[in-house]
């Protein structure tokens, strides 16, 4: 049972942490969890009963210590993992203060704990002679840890429960551990709970970011020129990248005309239509801005609203999804079938990601350039959902921002509700495999 839970925690962390980062693990008597997350540099504060000398011999590339001091003091880590650590810490207030000395603004703290409701089960397992964690521990509910985090000025990026089934059951246990923690009420019976924290970001004036706006186009000669003219200046610098996705009309030549009078517009063009996801990848690949945006050139989302998204990124967001649900929409901007699809797919992706999502089809989404390699879109036809899955998997600070929605200016929409909707339904199952 204990071995299975350890394997589940290792898989959860391996799936949730971007590899080749500087990582500090607090807790544990071996280096299995630290190895699992594939750090560029690994440090570990070991439990009291760990053989530190043996660990140093077995893992000479990692740094092991009995406490926060020596080679660990003064370091700044990209990830800090507290593996069952809070349960045995008698000065939680001091710990939350010390953690900040090891963190930068971007550091994420993963806290792994035993659910207090599972303590009785562990007591029974102990009586039966099964190996279980130490039972003399602090009793911490998720709300207790959240309260401490807020007191010491941390923000909660994600939280939840994990590991409802302690046995493999020929593979059934693994699927139970993916599905049941997403079901309200029942998930509170899980053995494990987790939180992901980050220091509260500084005021927006403390950071200024540049921006790259990527506009995928396919047969948009009637829209693209006006769209480019309407994008206002914002950020420390702004570049606009138009990706001509194999258009058969005059989209390319129209953009080239605009480029003669707008120096910050660039064009990427290729002959074969590859899909929106492919076009966005190509645009982001060569982008130079700190912030990466995607914008549909049909102007259903007004280009004038892009500075609002940029401001939210400067305030500390890591991924922003535009939502057309808040403001009244122009008449005939969305058909009835489309509205039903928006609602149903939003509920589905919300359940899979366990994040508040009201609109998955808005064409305006924003992320940070430094993370873009984990956002690479694999579903080229309509790749927006890969972005949701990646942001949820790596516990990014996800924000929804309301946009006004207008009727398309010219041309026709590329979305076909039934044909594309069925493909997206199948593609959504990928999220269950990605997000632990």
C-alpha cells in the first residue's frame, strides 16, 4: 500500500513539474521523489531517520542536508516540494517565513499531505501490521494550510485531493485515482491532499513586460488589414506576427502592404493549410516578447482590448483565457448550437482541469514566453485545449478575463459545430491522461 502511494506521488510530481529545473525536496529518507522530477540541480532536506552519508554516495550530483542551512541557505529554487513535511513541523509559522528566503517570484511550492479523514484508515492498517506513515502528526486540513498561506502572503494556485484507491487492481486503481478525485464530495475521502503555492506577486508597476501578438489567418483578406490597424501600442515593446496558414486568397499580399507602414508587423507564410494550432506554434516559436498572445483576426474580440490582458499578466498571471460569457454579445454573433456547445464543453474541460473555465472557444489566450515550450500545440486543427491542459498540468496561475464579443466583420467562420465538436470531444480525453 505504501509503495503504491509513493509511486502515485512520484507520478503526480513528475507530471506536474517542468523538468530540468532547480528543485528542493523537503522530507523523505531516500532520493526517489527528487529523481522522479528530473531536476537540473537537486537539493534535499532529509527526514531525521535518513542516512545522509549513504544518499551522498548514491547520488553525488544531489545536495543532501539535515536542515535548511549550509549549501541550501541562500539558494533560490524554481520548485520546492514538501513531502509529508508539514505534519511533523512544530513551528509552521517559522517554516512559511523561511520558505520565502528560498524562493523567487516564480517559485512554486508543492505541499503533499495526508488527508485527516484518512487517519482512521491508517490506524487500522497499522493494527493489521501494514507499513504506514508515522501516526503522531499535526492534523492539517486543506483549509488550515490555505489559512497559513494567506497569513504569510502566499497565493494558492491549485489544491485538491488524490489517491482514493491504495491498490493497483489490474490497472483499475490507476483510473479510479484519476477520475474520483475530480468528483465533488466523494473526493474528500481520498488519502492524500495537495496545494500549490506561490508568493503573492508584487504590484504591477514592479514589472514591465514586452509582448508578441500572433494572428493565425486562413483566407482573411477582408479582415486582416483592419485588425492590424486596430491593435494599440502597449507593453515595453510590441511585435505583431501574422501567420498566413496557406491562404488561397490575397491575405499574404494585404499583410505585406500593411508592413510597409507598420514596422512592428512580421509575416510567416507557407503554402499548405495546416490548421490553427500549427499556425500558432509557428508564430510563437519565433516570437521575442515576454508575453505571448493569440488573436483571431475576424475582430469578434476587439483588438483594442488586448492591453487589458497585458496588464493582468503584469499583475502576476501565467495563463489567461478570454471569456465571452460575461458581457452581452452582439445579436447573431453566436448561433444557438454554438452557444450550447460552448456551455457543454466548458463544463467538460472545467471538470477535467478542475479550474474555473466558462468558455473554451474564445480566440484570445495569453501566456508567458518562458513557459511556451510546455504549451506546444499538438492538435493542429483546433489546438486551444492543449493550452488549458498544459496550464492545469503545470499548476500555472490561470485567470479568465471577460471580453466583448462582436459579429464577424467579413468572410465566414471556420468552426463547424458537429464535425469539429466530435473531434474535440475525443481530444478532450487527452486531458485525463495529462493532468494528475
